[in-house]
C-alpha cells in the first residue's frame, strides 16, 4: 500500500491560471470564487490536485508573478476567506491544493522595494553603481536605474526587482511565508524560477554571445541561473515542509541545461519534483519522445524521485498548436498519462483549446511582448464554459463584463457544455483517461519497457495488462503487425478495426 503522504509521486495536477479560469463576480477577470464554483467540474475531470498560479496582491505587471504582498489575495481575485473556502471545498472533494511561490523577485510595489527606493534596506535587493552585461529574460538589460542614480537587478520585468538571497532577512521572510500557507492548509508549492535566486559571487559578466542570453540557456551556464547556492535554500525549506502532516510537497520550475542538472533539485532533502520541460519541448516524433522519456526516467531514478510530465502551461504555446493539430495533442496526452510519475495539465487543454494567435497587439499584456515581440497571452485567454461568444462563453455570470482577453468564435464548439456527453470530445477523452489511470494505479508508478517497433511507432509495455501504442508516422499500423492483440481501452482518435492511424495513441488491455 503506498503511503498517502506520497500522493504527489503519481498525481495528476491541474494548473489553474486564476485570472482566466472562471469569473464569479462578473468583472471579466477570473477569481478564486470562480474556482470554488468549478470545483465539481475539476473533481469530475478526475485530477488529484490543483496548482493555482499567483492570486496574491499584485499590480499584475507580469500577470501576478510580481507579488506586492505574499500573505494576501489581490482584491481582483477575492479574499483570504475565498481562499480558505477554496481549500476546504477542494479537500472535501479529495483534491489537493498547490500554490505558487515567487521567491526570486518581488513586485516593485512591495513595501521592501518601496523602502529601498527611499534608501532604506537596499541590501534586500541587488543594487549596483554600474550595471553588468546581464539581459532580462523579457528582453533588454536586466538593470534599471533608480531615482538615486544606482541600478537594480531584475532578471524579468523592471517591475520585478530580484531579491538578495544572501540577506538573512530575505531567507527568514520566505520561511515564514511557507508556514503562513502551510498553516492555511495548502498541500504544496510550485516554486517559480527555482533556479534563479542565487547569483554568482561578484556578478560576473556573461561575456559576448550571439543572440540573446535567454536563448543560450539550453546548453550553457549563466552566472544568474542554476548556481549551487540555490540548493542550500531548498535544504532549509524541506524540514519545514516535512514538519507538517499529510505529505506537503514542492515542485521546482527550473529551466536548466540537462535532466542531470534538473535532478539536483529533487530528493529527500530538497524539493519533491521538478517540471520536466524537455518532454514539453520534444517534437512530435517517436524518436524524440523515446529519448526524452528514457533520459528523464534515468535521471529521476538516480535521485530516487518520480519524474514529472507536462505538455502545456501558461508560458508556452498550447500543445494543440505546438504539435500542429488536435489529433497530435490528444495522442501526446495519452502518451503522457500512461507514463510513471506525475503529470501536470494546464487549464483548457482538456477542452482541446488551441493557442489564440490573432489577439490584437493593444490587448496583449505580457511584459515580454513590448520588448521581444513574443507574447504568452495566447494561452491565457479566458476559458469557454458554455453558450455563445457574445456571452463570453459563460466565463462569468449572465450580464458580466467581457472577459479580459477576447475569446475566438471558433471556441463555440469547444465549450465545456458543448463537449459534455459527446463520446468523441476531448473533455470525454481526458475524463476517460484519468478514470483509467486511477483504475490502474500501477500506471503512475514503476518502470516502463519498450517493445521493438517501426521507427515512427512507440510501443510501451507498462504493468502486466497494459500496453500503449503511439503512431507518430504518416502511415497506419495494425496491431497484429506489431504483434499485439487485446482489448482497446482508449484511443485518442478513431480507429478502423485494429488499425492505429497516424497521430494516434491507443491504450490496450494486454
Ligand atoms: C516563471 C513564470 C512566468 C513568469 C516568470 C517570472 O517563469 O512561469 O510566468 O513570467 O517566472 O516570475
């Protein structure tokens, strides 16, 4: 019997981006009340936990990843009472709740930064007389001049000054923030920019590079990310998490150069999990999937932690669009949900939503847009729940203000209500997949075995009695040609007899 405190090892976690999930008060912005109203939907979907992107007091210069008060809810998103109701309602339905923690930087509206601008407590941030050559992830220099002539570091937007993690007060404050939310009953934390808090001593220049620094993160180390010192912070946090009952966990958002570097963030004395972005970035072909899966499982095994899988989140184009079609997205999802480890879903992927590519520029809010021309707004469009586009697809109650970003007309067929009860809908596919994953608890744990197959086909044997086939090629394959038989438990697209068409994943009881 697995220990219930280990719930996170194979959990399916649903990411809620509160601003765009559901609006309870009709102002066009999603809120915690909206999440509470939709808890029955999430329970019926069959996920194990929700992860809430930031809902804290914030000027929303970066959608809430710029926190002005770490212990309160922004009035646009509700109140602490709404948060408590959310946790209670989720727990009643057997859903865990993970909150986002943003420790690398505060909002420039945070009282500490406001004091720093007055010349008090400047050493809680990183001020220098002269900037170095570091660039912001959102484009442009990572330094902005303060009114007193000095420069402060911001790896993201100028409204997100980086904290100085060498300062004991900063460390103490975050230990206290962890306890604040643990005391309110949260089951875990998603640690934002978990690779960023500690910078190389002396803040050395990166040196001349071709292209933007942000683009070289793939293979090289930069002096502001993935420094050894970050691990000390997690070793400080872990005993705090462990001191609470019921299995409180933390998952790292760490963009590092390899699965081996990523594995350093997880383990019994650091964080429980780290997002595996390699899987998200893999192309839709059997070879890349297989390589990434093998590498991820091997590295995770070394540190004895489960790996994670993710296909979409609030920072990357939705996987329907990235992989080029809904059929491929559905096939990739069924592949992901049959792998050992824990899987993260992003709100709306269960509806098969695509990236909204044609938002008018003047409505885009992503701070990266002005500096790089790239914008993450297209995956943050408010969810379509029911009804017509003119009614905001039921995002808020009748008569609400229009949703904060416009929804495309094509989503009329993709509302949750339109897909309800349709056996071919993506919503039904996700529900079925999650039900089967629960019925086969060994799927989320244990190891995998590849079965010999043509180059474009993945055949994966899991527990006795479960085989997966993914066809990423251009020609159909038959189960008998693969030496397989058995009952089809679920298919990501229509099958003709025992033929698995291109861009399709099939789960077999065999
Ligand atoms: C993380 C978040 C992203 C945010 C950034 C700065 O990457 O996922 O949305 O912009 O951190 O906090």
